[in-house]
């Protein structure tokens, strides 16, 4: 792989893989990403190793698991230590001009390390997550124009599909039947929304404002808004690709598109949020466009922890030994048929405290504490027969569940030994957003 290759890393917050056309979605949410995918390598089974935003980005940037880099929860108290390998710092040291169009660093200590330029368009907004792709591109595209002559690493973080789903007015009925009434009182698909920690707030400050004070009752209307946000963001990504092409940069640039995590729509009792280690949350896209790679698809398991060492390798550099992820270059080149990994361990400790194991065939979820949905402590799903994870077969297939649980416990114990930890890091840290909500419930 060639050295001095430009790198553009695009992360679309809250984008689940199965809502993109290139991952089989039935709606036309992503025509531009689909076109890019046809000229790229698509990782079909890419898994977020830690969710939600802060743990995910710490893993993406470090090539380490959350147990190792220490950030296991969103809004936690652990900073990103200077001893953690960090992709922008590595590329800066290698001579790259580095820039982030992002808002993570003001919220989490250490995320800005290695960036010569750190541009936060969200600081102009009262609510940072309402910063849309136009705001981002108004900073990213001129930066590309001004820095096209030197090797660069540009990180672009889009927020459009994150709640609240508020696409421009022209997009709001793009995927929702115009003959349907989103406020039909006979529709009860949102009746359990009030159980969600943010359900009442969302209804009053977001959903019902979209319909001028009425009450939204149709969950499919909200899902259609999410899809409209993806389509809107897809058009923003197209402008980045067009700019790279116009500047003659596309054929000397590594362009990677992924997400920090997905989004649950209205299943498993989780409404329009990113907790629960189900496929909607942990299965995210990874599209890699590289001038020396032939287009293709990778069916084997890959994970967020693999992205940083892969980018480093594609740039002709050597990954630090502290990175735990695996280089995917041989898979991307098509020179390796065997999987680089048999499973991915993932975790969450923000609204729920759980470990998960993802193989090609199964998903196993192990709770460290009860959650406020009353979910079983052990969940097993056969992803071949039940890809939407509706049927927990942990009791029907006890041998499989036991093997999965043993694999998780052994993996966690090994990582703890390597870090000198004596207590499960999820239990040691404790919930963040979930703890605040539990306290509010106890007072009410």
C-alpha cells in the first residue's frame, strides 16, 4: 500500500447498517453511499465493540478495546490518557496535516489530541446535535480546498440521524405514506414510549412539534423521519466526494465511512435510542474506498477496534504494538479467505450494563445489572434463523448459551489481567445516564 496517502474518515453518528441500500435496505436512503460502495470494499458484518458515542470513538481512534483504553460509558469520568495510541496523533507524527470537523473534544478530555486544526461548528448551535451536514460541510469543504496540496487526515463527524430526527421540511414525508395519519388515535405503536427515559421529553419537545401540537402515535412515522435524515446526510457526504474528485484528490485518498453505533427504532422496548446490544445498535456500516483496492465485499466479522490499525497499515505505516485491533488489509485486498476473528465482544455501560458476544451465527447478551425494561439476564439469538432477534433461545439451547457466556467471561478476565484490574470495569465504573434516570424514578 502506498505511503503519503490522504485520509478522510467520515463517521455518521447513529447510522445502522441495515438502513442503507448497500446493506440491503428497501428504501432509497443512500444513493450516494451506494454508488461509493460499488467502487469500494464493503465490510458486511462490522460490529461496534463498545457503545455509545464516547466508548465507540475512543475505540475507533485507539485501536484498543474499552477495557484497555478505559472509556466504557458515555459521559463517564475517565479521560483518554496520553499513553493510549491515537490515530490522529500517529498520522500527525508521520507528517500529515490533521483536522477534525467535530464536537467531541470539548466534551471529552483527550479526544482532540493530534489535531492541528479542530473545528467545532456545533458550538454555534444551542443544541449541538442539531448541527446538520450543511454546517459541517461549510467548514470541511473549504478546508479541503485550502489544504489539497499537502498530505492530510480529515475527520468529519455528521450528526443528522441522531435524535431528534428533524430533517428539513422537504424531507419529512419522503418515506412516509402521504395518505397515512401519523397521529391516528387507533395506532398504538408508541404507547410504550413513555417507559423510555426520554419518552415524555421527546414527545413534548420534538415529535408533537412536528405535527403542530398533535400527538404522534405511529412509530413508523418516526422511523421514516430517521430514514429521511440518512438521505439528507447522504447528500452531504456526496458533496465531500464531489469535492475530492474535483480537486483531483479522490485517487490519492483513503476514504472510510462508518458509524459509532446504530439506533434501535421501537423494538425490544427501546424507542429511538442507541442502547441494547442488539443488531440495530451494534451492526454498523464500514465502507473503504482506496485507489489500490478492488471493489468487493467482506463477509467475515470485523470490528471498530480494527479500523485504526487498518488505516495505519493502508497508509504504509506500522501500527503501535499497544493497538489490540487487527489489520484488515488482507481481507480488503481479497488475499485472505480465513476470518481474522471468530467473534467480537462488545459492551455498554450508559443506559444498561451489559456484555455481548457476536459471532456470524449467534448473539449472546449478558447483563451485569438488571435493566429498567426487565430484560432477561441472559439472551441468546440465532442470527441465521432470527436476524431481528425476536426470540431468546438461551433456555432452549443451554449448551450454546453456556459456551458464549464462558467465552465472554474468559475474554474479560484476560483483558482485566493485562490491565491489572481486579473488578469488572463496568461494575467498577457504574452506569452514567441510566443511573441518573434511576435516581429520578426513585424520587418520583
